[in-house]
């Protein structure tokens, strides 16, 4: 079949296919962090009550979104759809030309894709589009703890369901405790109901992901006991906080799928709170953060500055990664605790050589009681380091 415009034809096919699914609730998910993990968690919750379609991997753009919708089957009661954006108007365009969600989940607003958006203010405008497209009978599921997301309630006539730890949240976590690295525990509250939950997701952001999924279940009318039972089975998505065996038997946090400043701060906060042996050290191996444009230096520098007070050693790999080092040293991390391996990130061989050099440092200096984080933007493919100490 020959068509004048392949993308336009793909959108038209997906639009027609979706229009035939009158009994399927479309749930769009967007945000600067946590889209994929929230998508996985929400789909896991909903699949307990009805057949549920979910976006594969992170197929969330003008190609991935329609391809996901073309996988709809008549039995699907819910479709949990990850929706990314790199420019203002993109989410509105996808909703208008293909299909608008019935419910929208907004996870967070942060410094992602600044190269394309130009400012965080424009990120807010872009993410708000997904609640603006909702009909009055829709539901906006918003992160109450992110002020920028909370304020999106003013941009929709749909029902608003807040999730978070703040007192104004409808679906709320209280009495949060437990292990920051291996999973927090909390009391899940909704209306007059409450249930204690023990997670297997790392960090405070794991609680936020669980609450978004819980709010989705509440919107669907699920009993809180059933929701809580599913939350306790959730495991980290691939490359998003997975705990593995690292060099020399150390504990490795595989957070290699992607990176921005907010996600670096979130996972290293969990590292800082983790209970380790008396002489154990915390190591962070970071690759470049991509798509920051004019904000690249400041975002890397601020990330490095934060690391000086949360971890013991920093290994930086790439080009912009040098600013991690500058920030960490300026904030008080000893220069002897910092290693930098420069690489042209467009040169695959040079980048892999830099990773091998970093892996050699880890093999020489990391001990089995240490905690090691590996993280970087998707294009850095930091997971290729895992085979370098096998």
C-alpha cells in the first residue's frame, strides 16, 4: 500500500481502530520522570480486574503511540498509554489527531528535554496539555506533591484525583518507613479505608509510583485491599532501580535506562539512606545527561554538587560529565574520590573504552560491602558496563 504520508496514514489507522473500542478506557501517562514505571504499575493494578493493554517499552511518541493503539483487542477494558513530548503542542496534537485519553496521569515536571522545550516553564505548558484535552467526564490523576502538577487542576473541567504524601492528596501514603533501597512501607489511605503496604520498589519515588497506580485502581473502583496486594508484588522495571550483583560482589543499582537531574537526586537519596556495613562506601558511576541544550552545564554541575554530600566516590563518563566533577569537587568531594573518563559520546569505540577504564577502577577499588549505582541517559547505554567485570 502506497500512501502520500506514512505517519499521517499510521495516525489515521490508529484513530479509526480506537474509535471502534467504545468500551475501552484510555489512560494517558506523561511527566518528566517515572512515566514507564508508572505505566507498568498502573497496568499491573488494572489487569487484576479486566484485560489491559499497555505501551511496550517506552514507545511513547508519534510512532509508538499509534502502534500501541493498533494492538487493541475487543476484550481490552483499559489501555495504559505512555505519552512523551519534546515540544509544546505535541501531546495536544497526538490527542487531537489520534485519540484523547479518558483519564490522564501526570507524574512530575522536571528538567527533561530542555534542549527542545527551552525552559522548565514550557515543560509545564507541554505536560498540562494532557489534562486540558480531557472531557468533563474524564479523570485527571495528579501528583499532589509536585506543585507544578498539582496546579494543573485549574486547567481541566474533569474530575481531579490527587495522589501523594501531602495532606491534600485523595490517595495518600502516611507513616512511611522501611528500607529506602529495597522498598518502603506505608499506610495507603483512600476515603475511609486504609491498608499497610510493603513495597519492593526503591526510594521515595517508588512510593510515588505506587500511589499513582493505586489512584488509578481507585478511579476504576477497585477495593483498596486488592490494590494494596498488587502494589506489594511490583518490582522495578528493567534498568530502573534493579538490584544486582556488582563488581567484586558489591551491591549494584542498575538505573541505566535514562537520567536527568531529578532522577539522579532521587536514587542517590535512596543510596544515602540505605543501611550499609560500617566501612562500606557508596559509588556513583554517571554518564552524560542528553537533550539539555544550553542547560547542560548547570544541570550536570548541580547534580555533581548534590552528590558531594550523599555519596563517597564519583566516576563520570562522557563529555558533559566533566561538569559532574566540577560540581562535586566545588561542593567538597575530595579530588581523590573523583574519576573522570572523557569520551566523544558520538564515537562508540571511544565511549566503550571510557567505560572499560571506569570498570577497571571499580574492579580495583570496590569491595563486596560497597553500594554502586550505574546511571546515564539512554544514548549512553551504560548497561554495557555490566559485562566488563564478569
